[in-house]
C-alpha cells in the first residue's frame, strides 16, 4: 500500500487501472459512447481461425512437451496474481482441452529453474496426473536456460516413432537465457529431429525464440493480457498440419481392450497394486490397465476405445465453414427465418430487423453466431444436414 501511495494511486484508482474498464467502450457515429459488441468480436476471431484451418493432412497422434519457465522472472506481478499463477491455470485448462481434442496423443511437462531443466512428468495420456504434478511444483527461482530445456526434450522426442508428431510448447517469462553451450547447434538438432517448437512469451519479443520458431516451423507470440494468453495457448489444442516428410500413410497396431468385470481382482500394471474391477484387459498380453488411452506397460501395444478413435475422426473431415448472410437485400429480409435452426432462439435485432447470422452452404439453414461456434468447435455435425437425411 505504501508503494501505491508513493506512486500517487489511491485504492479505487488502482482497481480501475487493473481492470482497464475504458477499453470496453467505443464511440458511435454521433460521438456517443456505447459498449463494444463482444459477441461479434469473438465470432470474428473464430471466423479468422476457421479460415486458416484449410483441408490439409493433420497429425492426429501427437507427442507434446510443455516447457514452463519457473525462473525468477515468472514471479513478476504484471499478470495477477503472478505470471506463474496465470500460466499454471491456463496450462491446466489447455491439458484438459488437448486430451479432449486429441485422445490418441500424449503430453509431458518440463520446468526450467536455476538454469536447469527438469522432467516434471513423462509423456502420458492422463490429464489428472499432469495437473496434479504441476500444481505441486509451483516455485520460482534462478535463471532460465532455453538450451538445457531443448536438449532435454530433444533427447526424449528423438525416440518417438515416425508416425508420431513431435512438438514443444514453451511458456517463456524471462528476457534472457543462460546456456552452457551453443544454442544454435541445439536448434539445428531439433530441426533435424522434425520437432515443431512454439513459444508463447509473457514479457517481450526475444530474437532467439523467434529464430527457434522460424527454424522448426512453430509459432511465436507475445501475450498482451490474460485473455490473450488463454487464446494463444488454446490455439495449440487442435492438431497442426502434418510435416511433409511424415505425411505418408502408416499402419499402427492398436488394441481395443475389454472392460474387466466389477468383481474381478487383478494387479494393475500402471500402479503395481491389486485393484478390484474398474480396469481394462490388454487383448494381447492380458495385462490390466486402469484407464484409456494408454500404452500397455508389458507388451507396448497402444490401447484405445472406439469413442477415442471416433473423436479424432472429425479433424480429418471437418464441417465446411458457414457463410455469413448478407443483409443488403431488403426484399429478401422478410423471407429470412426469424429463429436459429439450432437453438430456436430469435435472430432478430433491434426493431425486429434481421440480425447477424450464418447459413450452412449445403442445407441452407440459418444459425446464430453462438450455434455456429458450437457446431464447428464442439458438435462437429450440422443439425440441418443431419435432419434432412
């Protein structure tokens, strides 16, 4: 409080400075203030993201290491309560969304502190174990070393089979890197291993991070605020385009295990302890595992269930983007539907004039902006097309 008084800010001024409430207002033609239409802005961002995802081959089996910078720079409080706290919260949300969209993929966590990188969790398919490990290790100290982190993950990802897509997502807070050797050589090793490295910065742009992303085909962005940081992280949840050298057909052995009987007792190969029911039996070696998808610890077979496979399928055949309906033709406005085909809510604007809407190019049904986002990002089926079959 003493520091804020010295800076000349009272408590009520400080609250407004943190919230930046004036940014949610804009002027209309007559110079009067009106609130920004956040729904239209959100929908415009979604449309921009949808246009960039063309019909291209994608990597459905991903092996991703999330590198989290826990150096002393992560304790800065320009993000509330701290950079570390905000990153941990959004990485947790990202991990859950990642496994929802990529049920056949795996994630591992790496932390950087005191100039050394540590493996927090090995590559695995359990979101709960990753989140639990991350929340138990939130401490900041020392400097960040980008080279040590890249060396560590490159050693692990180099052993991944050729059908797996190797990725690194670095949440970087520091403005420097303390490296023991030549980081340029490490970047070339990552490029040779076909590892796609992306960086999300929390401070300012750094040349070495930009160079790393350009060389390996990743993306580099700086977060402007917390909501921007959340958007940047979640953009990495959908599968990325496949690297040209790996864009070839591969046959992968997978097992579809049966669920064990409720009364059966067996030793779980994951936790090395006896468990009653609630497990799956590997069809090849009959070992018991707790959850799917995973790899059998005994024979190495990839174990999944049919819903996991079905949930990955929609990335290969996405719904075509809906067309925005033009309001310029006054003679057509009376013929436009007054309700959204999906949620049956009115799509009329002020004065019962037709509001913003989109239409499916196949079935010609009209949808509101919320349904448009829900259909493309969650449902992955058009209700209009399905109802006419």
